[in-house]
């Protein structure tokens, strides 16, 4: 009798924990609707490698990923030799996961992940920005980045273009932009 009660109690706790984890994870996936950004659809490995190559990362570069997901671009940028990498992400599960990945890669001193909307991101020190967001937000992102990035900064956008910013390089559906003095 005692062991049956134990099994029922243990089973109930496991089910409750699974439900809470699902609410936490799947609820987080809805957050972009409220924070105005793209859903969690990670860039493919091939796309990521092309984007990092097109970024032409140098040891002086500070990299920002607006909507950093699992933190793959941040880790990739540090591996490619960047000085520092910052991510902005609103999904709390992805923030925890990407911080853990940075730690496991012993990059916690080189990577910072903000649990914050990228609309509030400070990009004034960024020299490279990675983007994979939705077309609906590209005009507003263009306005923010043209206003706030330092001259010479490059933006590498997966799949979606800025409406009026001239493209400086393109490979398949990856677009590179440069902030100039004009
Ligand atoms: C298409 S995924 C890109 C993930 C990663 N950068 C990549 O390319 O693999 C977009 C990410 O942006 C995040 N996101 C959406 N709106 C956001 C916002 N306003 N602020 C911060 N992150 C946001 C989503 O949670 C998601 O992880």
C-alpha cells in the first residue's frame, strides 16, 4: 500500500514538473508576438557558417546578435576571433540554455546574454550585428541601427533585407550592410 502511494506521489510530481517545463518553454515561444520580433527558428549551420565568413571577424570586433536564440552565433563569433559577443533574447529558457553553452565552452568572460528585448539593446559599441528577424520589423530595425551603430559597423542579415539600406554584399539570401558616414 505504502509503495503504491509513493509511486502515485512520485508520478504526480514528475507530471507536474513536465507540465511546468512545457508551459515555461512553449509559453516563451509566444513572447516574440508581444515583444515584436521573429519566432525561434534557428539559422541552419550552413547559413551560420556563411554569415560568420561574410562578417570577416577581426580581433577588435564586438559582435551583437539581436534575438540570439541558443547563442550559436555568439559562440561562433568568439571562435572566429571576435573580442566580445553580446546577445539579446526574450525567451527565458533560451537565455538559460545559451548562458550554459557559453559556460561549457569556457567563454563566459567573452559572451554576455541579456534577457531583454533587442529594441532596447545598446549597440553603440557593436562593430558586427547578426540578424534573423521578420520582414515586418526590418524598417524599424534599419532606423535603429542606422541611428545607433558606429560608423564602419557591418550588419549580416539572414533571409530578410532592409527596405532602403543599400546592400554592400549578398550571397544567396544573406545580406551584408555597412554603416557609412552619410
Ligand atoms: C529566427 S530566431 C534567430 C535565432 C538566432 N539568431 C539564429 O539565427 O539562429 C529569432 C530569435 O529572436 C528572439 N526574439 C524575438 N523578438 C525578440 C525581441 N524583441 N527581443 C529579443 N529577442 C527576440 C526569438 O525568441 C528567437 O530566439
